[in-house]
């Protein structure tokens, strides 16, 4: 990169509250940054060599992903019996992991679509990474229902492909609804993410010096020039996609919950599932965003963009959704008692006091009790506290799916068919491997894609306000461009001085 | 549109489906069942049900299509050491309102025109949702390829009338559909209707006390029709509205304490007899 100026440095630590227009209250970007500083802070990570921590994390993650690949081959070669599934527990860890990962994949599109429609400007700092996380989580999720079927080589029979036998899928099955719900969610999320990326990819293209980098980015930035017409079409498309994605955020986990709710099994057969699952998904998704953002902002020096205020807002959402989920747990118990159905009552007593009581109480502790600490403003603004709590939440949410899937199945109607589920080493290996795949994809994203939506962050900065340079009295102080903060629109900043020394933190 | 023309349901062959003429049903009399497990053995050899070995049975992967549920009965705390044991053979109940059928994403399990719940192995992709949703837990999944590793002589011993299942598919009691179809074809060849009680399932045939009755509910002369009119008849977990085609005749236990006492020991019986005299 051409660096002509030496004296420009970017503050990496959250600095003093900014004075002047837009400062203080409602200040989303800290540190007195110009538009160009934002470009520089974000783009440079895709252009320079990755920090050592990235390589260490990537090596670990890639090993995990390869482990997953090897173990899935092992499952396909030998049969589902290498997992712990049995009779009566027909769905074991694979389905637990599926629901877990789909749940994680909720926050991204919620942040980018629903918060966009509600004009929550704070979403801009985190939406790109959260959406990427969503896509990767859905990829991880899709592995499970695919490979947990007995004959994966005919999995395409679940798709409505015209064939000479006139044999269609069975549209009454919730599993089929899942196929449609998750795949449309994935496709719409991917398109939404990509459309949001176009202006930023064009920025990278304009900065690219390597011929091939320019060509590849040029291809993906769809000839974006930043013309007014482009922006108009872009804004319209983005709004429409947000409108399209919003119902999907709510529908996908509702449909996943139908896998359980539509059945006759005590513990599954309950109408509370769709809202309870959606709340749980948002809960776990936000927790995962917090976990990832806490590390990312530290390693990549983005503390002025992804501020403590952003994290606090996410923690409030975790508190709210965690409480909704906890309320749902208690409602389920009430309904079991109130229904007067002895199978239902037994299912819930068995959850809390049966052979899997340990899983139930892990779930209750991590999902209902520990997030209550976020009532304290001090705790929800503390990085170590939120980091630990967000990991707790995801442990709790994994156990929630474990409790729902496995404890309901292991003892149902006829005691003669009761059983117990124990995971095998393949179960554990594939779960670990799916985390490996997730972090591999996420690290590749951090390396090659602008991890913050630069164009959108610029749009919510005080300078973006047409009256920012007026001094508030309507008298223009500059030419309407970046004159006001003394920074020409295109001037490369000094990269070396932006480097962060703090690369010792592990990621995976 | 390819899916609108000549739909199978509009074909004459479908409309005149001979299978509609018979509606199969079964009744199991728990009074006469002794729990000898002959039905389990008969089913295993008739239907090529694979024996998976001790280890996999303890892992919950056994393949039996019919099982004998045991219930232990005590009066209060008394006799907890040596409870009375009651038996109930359980196989696929062939629900008319089957929970397994509606959840299969590929329609691999459906209802036959003659009222049995069928499993189409070729279509099954092995999601195991049907097994989860079966309240009777009678569905069996091929967690491994049990048949591929069979020694040649055991392969030769398999029943040629019954498909051998591959790894990754679900299976369950078919009410010996191969026997039903064979009898129907024979009757057709002989240009006659099926006789009452002509079709016997393997479990029924093996039952030494004739506890199992199988037959055509459409034929008033079938034994099963008579059995179904018995006031002791009940359906397993009928409250789930699964409407099983299989019904049980409830066991009548004689709870007169004096008679139970009398049966328990000869001395007591003599004493009771003396007192009555």
C-alpha cells in the first residue's frame, strides 16, 4: 500500500467521549475517527499479513474441520451405529448439534434485518461479522441432519425433484418443512450478506494493488462505482431483503421446533415450542456474537468501532431472551401439571430428577440463573464477565437441546422401551469438529472480507449528517465533504502506526 | 403437467384394487398368553429379523419386531420380593391414525389399502423420526449392515419371501405381508374369495395357546371379528387417538383373596375347604 503520510495514527483504545456535534450521548463510533480512518481500520486486515494469533487459531480450527471430515466419512462407511444413537433414543447428539447450530445462526440475520427495519443504528458495527457467523453456523447445522440419516446417499429424496416415478416428498413431515425453512434461510441470509458487502468490496477493489486481487474483487463488487444511482438501488434492495429476511428469522427456528412439537412424545408435544425456540435461538446467537466480538475487537484493534456500548446492548438482549427462555422452562412444568396427563408429568419430573438431571440443572444454571448477572450495569459492561457468561450461555443452550431431545426420548410411554443414551467418541469428535469447521470459516472471513460494514458505519457517523459541518445553524462551513475534520476524502493513512501489539490472545 | 396426467389414483387398477376387499386386524388375548416367546422366535425366522449379539442388544440396537413386555404386580408393599409377572406381546399396532406415517419426509411408511402400516425399505432414508414418534416403540433401525456379514449358510437360511434389509433403513412388523399377498394371489388364481382365517401370521401360527388371532375384519366369519367384540377388548394407549388395528383382550385376574390363598398352597386350600364344609 502506498503510505505517504507518517503523522496520522488511529486511536485503538476507546478514547474520551467526543465533543461537538453528535458527541456524547448516542455516539456509536468513538475516538474522533474520520471516514478514511474507518476504511483504513477495517480494510488493512484483509491486505496485510495476518497476525500470528490468526495462524495459530487457523491451524487449530482447520485440524478440527479435518477431524469432522474424517469422522463423517467414518460414519458413512460404517453406519449410524458408530454414534451413540439407539432405541429409543433415535435422535442423539447429531440433532442436538443441529438445533444448537441453527440457534447460533439466528443472531446475524436478526441483527442485520430486524434491527435494520427498526432503525437500530448500533447494528452497523457488528452486523457484518454477525451475519458471517450466521452463515457459518447454518453450514455447521446443515451437516447434522444430512449425515444423521441412515442412507445419506439418497438424501436428495427430501427435495421435490420431478422424477419418472412421480414420487414426491411427504409434505406433512416437519423434517421436510425444515429442509425448506433452513435452506431458504441460508440462501436469503447469504444474498443479504453479499448485497451488504458490495460497497465494501468495491472499496477493497479500489485499494487493491495486485492484479488478480483487483480482478477478483472487481468481479464480486459488481461494477460498483458509488454513483448516486448505485446507492439508490442498493438501499432499495437492502431494504427489500431485510423485509424478506425478517420473517425468516422467526420462521426458521419455529419450523425447527415443529420437528419436536408436531410429534406425540411427552416433552416434545407442546405448543409453546415455536416462541420458546426463537427466544432461545436469539439468546444463543447473541451470546456467540459477544464471544466472537470480544476477541475480534481486541485482536484487530476495533475497540472504537465495536464499543463497549455495543456489547452492552447485546448483553441486554441476552438478559431479556434468557429470561424468556427461563420463563418457558417454568411454563412447561406448569403445563405438565395443569394438563393432568401423567406421561407429560412424568416427562418433566424425569427431566429435573431423573438420570439426566445433571443436564437439566446445567441448562437451568447457565440459561436462567447466570444471565441475571447482567441486571448489573457494571457486570454487563465488564469484558471478562461477559466473555465468560456468553460461553456459559452457549453451554447452557447446547444442554437445553440435549435435555429436549434426549431426556424426552429416553423414557416415553411404555417403560419396557426405556433406555439410556451414552455418547461415543465419534459423537464427541464430530461435535468438536463442527466447532473446528465453524472457526475455520470465521477465520477465513476475518482474513479476506471486511469484518465491519464500513459503508454503513460511515453512514451513522456524525460527519454523515448533512448538517454536521453547519455548526447547527445552517451555515455551511465546508464543501460538504470531509473538510470539516481536516481530512481529505482520499488520503492513505500510515498503516504501521495502526498495528496492534496485542496478538497474544487465542481465538478458537 | 407430468404429475397431473395418468395419476395412479385415477388408474382402473387402483380403483379396483383387490386389497381393499380385506381389512386386516389382530387381537391378542392376554388371558391365554403365557409369555413363552414362541411368537418372537417365529417372527425372527419368518421375517429375516437379524440377531445382533449381546453387545449391540445392550446398546439398544436389537431388531425384534415383536417383544414381550413384562409388568410386575404387587399388592401394596407386600410381595415386592417376588412379584407376579404379567406379559404383553407388543408389535406394530398398525394404527389407522399412525404417528409414524405423517412425520416421514419421503413417504417411506404409509398405509396400505387393506389397512396395514407398511414400511417401504427402498424408499427409506433413515431419519428415524418415525421411531421417535411411535408411542409403542416398535420400529427397529439398522444401525449397521447386519446382513452383509452373515456367513453363507446363514444367508441361505433366510426366508426368500422376505426382503433382507440394508444398513440405514427402518423396519418393523408387517403382519407377515408376504403371507397375506401369497394367500390373496392363490385365492385369485383359484378364482375365489379368501376364506376366513386363511391367512395366519408367523407369531399366530407359533402361539401354543392361540392367544393371537389375525384375520379379515371385513369378513364376519373371521375369528378376529368375534374376538374384537369381546368386552375385554382394549387398545394400547387408545387415548393418543392412534386407532390401532391391533387390540388386546384384557387379562382378568381373580382377585378373590381366598381363592388366591387356596391356590398358593395345598395346606391352605385344605383348610379353606374344611372351613367351607
